[in-house]
C-alpha cells in the first residue's frame, strides 16, 4: 500500500476502527449494541405513551345507552304554535312540533339518510334536513330528497298542562 493511501485511510478511520483488533473493540460493540437496544426500547415506549391517548381520543369509549322511556318537555304554553324545538330523548335528538292549529307532533330528529339533525321549517311547514335538502311532511313521511325512510315518531301525551313524549312502542 502506498504511503499516500495509508494516510487517507488513517484520516477517515474512527476511534472504533483503530481499536478493531484489541479488547476495546468488543467492549465498544457490545456497549453500542446495548445502547441501541435501550434507545429502541425507550423510543417504542415513548411512541406507545403518545399513541395511546391519541387513540383513546379518536375512538371514544362505548357508553351504555341510558334507557329512557319518556321525557317531560314543559308546559303547553311554553310552545308557540307553528314552531319546532329540538329536545333530547336519552342521547338522541328529538323534534317537537306544535303545528299552526295547536297539535303536538314529535319525531326522532335524526335524518334517515345520513344521520344529520332535521329541523322544522315554519315558512314551508315541513321538516327539513339541511345536509342534502331532504324533506319530510308533518307526519314524518319522506317526500323529497335522499332520505330513504320516514322519520320514526314519538307519542305525545298531554298530562294536565304538561307535554310528555314517549317511545311510540310504549303503552
Ligand atoms: S342526511 Fe338528511 S338528507 Fe342527507
């Protein structure tokens, strides 16, 4: 090997390369392996610690649906004629409509197309879904737009001066 070539090799060599034939070489390698392993374990642990809360946030825990059979919404006079109000029935939204002639009607307020919340349009006297312009009549029938099925109804009970809604199937 020429002298010039040996100088180039020595310039590029690290401390590890220089000790390659001695005892220090093995110690250095095992120390480096151990540190790499420790770094890998620590990185994996940190990644798990950071990922777990993110996953818990993205995938909410399954909550049991509270069993609700009826909801008292207020007094008759609290509801003006020709108006609609969203209420909660358990965790689901409902829509109570007091028609222009004073009758009460209540529906599940979740659109049967893609689950948007519907609303009462007093100007057109319809139930309307703003997401894709779905239209239901005041009996909950899907009359226009993409909703494939009518809105399920709640039963409205007037007890004294109170307005109560119940599941349609309840007695
Ligand atoms: S979600 Fe109501 S029309 Fe599409």
